C-alpha cells in the first residue's frame, strides 16, 4: 500500500516538474523559422511562443496590414518592424540574452485580438522571461500603443530600455542604392549643365552692376523697416480718427506697412539721384545738357530729402528742423 502511494505521488510530481522546466528547443525552433525577419504567428503559435515557462524575451506586434482593414499606420510601420528584427538577429549580443521578434496579423489571429480586447492596431507586447538569469517575478507583458507615426529608431530605443543591461545590437538601416544612384546621376547632370551653360551664366553672375542692384535693393528694404513689419505683424494703414487714413504712425517704435513702402521709395529716389549725379552726369559730353541734368537731379535730390525730413517731423513733432520746399 505504501509503495502504491509513493508511486502515485511520483506520478503527480513529474508533470509539475516538467511544467517548471523550459523547453530548451522552443527558442531555437522559433529562431530558426525566420532569422532575418519577424516570425509570422497565428493564434496557436502565439499561445505557444508566449506560454510559460520561457527563458527568452519575445516582442510581438499585433497589426492589421491587409488593405481591407484600412490601417495605414500598420502598413507604413511594417518595414520598420522588419528592420528592427533584422538588425537584432544579425547583430552581436550576449549568448544568454535571448529574444524573438514576431508578428501577429489580425487575419491570422482574430481570436487573440478578441481575447486581448484590442480595438486598435498596431500594438506591441514585450514578454519577459519567466525562468533563467533574466527572469522577472512580474511576467506581465510590457505594452506600447502607437499614437501616431513612429520610426524604427524610436521603438527600438524603447525596447532596449526595458531589456537587461549589457551590449545590444545596433539598429542598422540598409544602404538605399537607388537613392545613391539617383543622387550621383543628378549631380552629374548638374555638373554637365553648368559646364555647358557656364559661358552664358558666368558673365551674368560676375556682373558688378547686377550685384550692386541686388545689394542696393536689399539695403533699401531692410533700412526702411521691412523686417520690423514681419516681426511685429504691423497693420498696413490705420484710421486717423477723423474718417481718413493715416499712412505714418507716430513715434519711433511704431510704423505701418505702407509707411515702409513710402520710405523705401524715397530712399530709392535719393539713391538713384546720387548715383546719377556721381556717375551718369559726368559722362554727358554736351555742356548745356550736362548743366540741365545737374539742375534736374539736384532738384529731385533736394525735394525728396526735404520730404523725408517732413516725414521725420510728422513722426516726432518736436523735431525743430525743416528744409524747403516742405
């Protein structure tokens, strides 16, 4: 009778002992299924790969990549997930750190989606080992919900942060040879085009008058307050309180958009008058024509400068100076 009781006890203990010992071949079996891409799962294989005991980490992304489900984020992230799995499997890592990357698509795992009560996809679950050197007492899987587009670098950083300390494989993106070839072709085309058109383009680029004109326009724009308008978002004009329009704002720290344009036009006329008197008038061969040109441009210079001082006085009523005719 005692022998029978002992035999029954042994039979009861054996299943419990086997249940607490991990299947040494399970990791290798799943790892060999797909060494350079995530493992494709269904409901039964998902239950098997995540069952206890396990001496490895397993990251499973629950997704819906088929077009009929309309999950654009799932389809966009799938290549990034494959990149993560490929980088991990190819990279160097400690032998005791075991990890599997798997994919469970909704078309193959509807039962699992219902069991987990998932309403959205994709969702990432990372299961820690239950036995071994990296086992955790709390074997609840870590969950990462996608709130929007995310890169492989961001998700890989999140995964690595929850793994044991030590060296981890680096995320390595493959060389995009098509982009490289396209860049070389575009560069060669640009060099060829520049070589062919350089006899026509270089004289324009080296033209001193053209650069002088661009420089003068830029100086007039910025000295008249163009950047001030963009920074302060000033109004174009304003009412004067009498039913009319005020083109000039009082005070030195205020201005209107049209005021800037008027000041820029005054500066342009003054600049052109000065240039004409200094460069164009001396080249006139006829003495009488030269004298008339001097009188005309001097009158323009005097009138515009007088108007500029008048505007300055309008912005600051205490300014005591003036210049005829204004």
